[in-house]
C-alpha cells in the first residue's frame, strides 16, 4: 500500500512539475545594428538548445536489475534536473525515487541532433524490506516497508535525434550514502529510451 501511495504521489509531482517553454523566433534576415549604426553579423553555427524528456529506463546491477521511468531536462553546457522512479519486481525488491542534479557538456549539435556528456548526482529515496535474520524455525524474518536515503552518481551520454531521446552510461548506487562494496554499494550499466519535448 505504501508503494502504491508513493507511486501515485510521485506521478502527480511529475505531472505538475512539467512547464511550458515559449519559443521566440528571430528574423535573421534583418541586420542587427550596433551602437554605431553598423550591422553586426550573425553566427550561422548550430547552437545546442535545452530540452526536456520522458523515458523508460533499465538499470543492470550485479545480480539484479531495476526498471523505471524518468523525466528530466538537459541543458548543454549548463545545469538540469533528472527525476526517476525505478524498482525491482522481486518480493523484497527496492522502490526508488531519484532526484538528481545534472550538468551536461555539449559535444555535438547539428540540426535536430544533439550529443552531450551528462553527469547526474544526488539523493535517492528508497523503500524496501530489510532482512532481520532467521527465527527459531529457521525462517527468514523481514522488516517491511523500511525507508532509506541513498546516494546516486550517473555519468552518461545523452543523445537527442529529432524527438527521440536516449542515453547510456554507468549508474553508481550507494545505499545510505555508504560507498564501499561491503555496505552494498553497487554500480552497473544504465540506459533509457524516450521522447524529447
């Protein structure tokens, strides 16, 4: 029940978090005049534009995986945000809400194609059953619905081709902000596929 309420809350937050952008078109055929009245030439180079995206994501860790949905914004040579809901579908699996700040370094911008190197980091809020041990009858005992705050680091390549948005990279997950493997920190391949808007 807690997972269902948490999912509904996060989905509502994503819907109200979307914002519209107003695009102002310029007339590059008319010259721009400087203070001295002389025309200033315009650059014809393609400039990378920021965009928002919604996507389905896959996270491969050592011995298990997560699936999820993500929504965010890429701002080439600037700061953006990532929001993701991801989970493992096994009985005592995790359910995470990632709220990440990202910085994207624009690599390619040609027409409707953009490629950027993106580094995202921040907290991940997790609910998961916690193993307590074996009881007298040697049966597993679990503390259900525990809440944790973890750390996440996600370097990746972000690509936009027309309306198609995809990314691929490495996803490092540090439970309770503990970064050693003995404390459960794990990393693996991450990819997403979706639409830009």
